C-alpha cells in the first residue's frame, strides 16, 4: 500500500523545461511544500509526438512518482493533459492528478466581445479537449489559434537569452494578426511563460498576457487542503529536479537557470 502524509512531495512533470514555470508558481504559493520536478527532455517536444507516444511517457513518469511516494501529480504540460489526463486519473485512482489547459476561460471572462489569440502546440490546438473549450467561448468571442513549435525548441536548446532570435521568432508568429484588435494572448504551453518579458516589449500595451499557472497552483493547494495533506510549517520545502537526460550537464544548468530566472 502506498503511504503518503503531509511531508510527502508534490510531483510535477512536463515534456521538458517548460513546467519549471509551473513549479515556480506552486513554490511561490506554497513555499513549505517539497517539490519533485521531472523534465522529459529526452523525448521533447511532446507537441510533435503521437497520443500513444505521449501517453506511454506519462505512464512511465507517473510510475517514477509513485516510487517517490508523491501526494499529488501536476501535469505541467497542456499537450500531455490533452493527450491522456483521463487515462492517468483512471490508472492512479488514489492520488489527485492536476492537468492544465489553455486559460481561454480567463481571457473570455468579459461581457464585451474579445479578440483572443491562443499560442500553443500543434497537438494541443487540434485535440478535442481544446475544441470543446473553444466551442464554449467562441459563441461570444473571436478566437485565433497559432501553433508555435519553435518556442519550445528555443527553451529546450538553451537559447532563451538570444534576444534577436527570440524576438524575430515571436514577430513571425504574431505577423498574421492585427495586434491593435487583439485584447489578450493566451500562453497555452508552459514553455511560453518564459517569453512573457519579450512579449511585453513587443506587444501593444493594451494586450493582456494570460497563462494558466496561477490557477493550476491554486487548484493544487485546494485539493491538498481537501485531503488534509497541506504541509503546515514555516520551513521552506526542498526542490528536486530530475530529467530523462540525467547525465546532461547542460540540461541541469538550464533547469537551475530557469528556476532562478
């Protein structure tokens, strides 16, 4: 029998390094919690994989977390959530599993018609989960979908500090749209949160930049409170970083850089 208590860690995973943005938000909200992060960089990006491939990787990572006796699992990846969150919840019945979806509902929470641009992976944008979400919102709002695969690669390849490359890549993705008409941009991939500073510089001031990280962190806290598993201490919890490229020093350096940035 798998035994957990308030001191058990929270497991957080992503296809690579994007989920560190979620880990940082969870740590900011619940600094006392012990956190385990698994970045699946050897198989990144998930957005270019099949559903079967993504599901197999998610099962493998969840088994790793089971051995670590985590008290909750956070799928810090919109693509993995779209692919198999329901399957994971069916397999691991006794542990809360928190997924992510593009924060379209937040962007659409306005009585006036909004023009909303969703940036995400190809996989997320073509899945039924997003189609259902979009169908609920597009009756009252105008929604544009833009896949941005290069933004994942830039983070994973440790090129986020290459300002010229990053800004040109963002300009290319934004070029088809009249930005004066756009009310908000939804960052529908956890990797994209690391571009917030660049987007703030490039976009007109009226455009809101929205991601789902804060809502995810609040949901994790809520579910732990429901189960009396929230750690009650003023001590700062430990953060452990694991990766499927475990012997790659560049990956470990990148993880620490993103964690501190």
